């Protein structure tokens, strides 16, 4: 699975879980974001604003 902000492959743990997160927008659509992009943009609103741009 790829990060929707930086388009890089998101790493997984040995159990197959993402090292990152899923975010839901106002319409309920899930977006995947890696941990590096989470560190760069603090807060859910900042990440969702970057996804729209």
C-alpha cells in the first residue's frame, strides 16, 4: 500500500500491519498516510488539507 501524500510504499510490521495510519475525511473515505508524513504535518486537519491540494 502506498502513502497518499508522498506516494512511497508504506512499511509493514511482521504481522502485516501498516507503520502509519488510516484517516477518514468528511465523506468517510479512508486515506493511508505513512509515519514520516505524520511527523511532518501535525494534526488530522493539516494532513487532510494536504491531501486535497
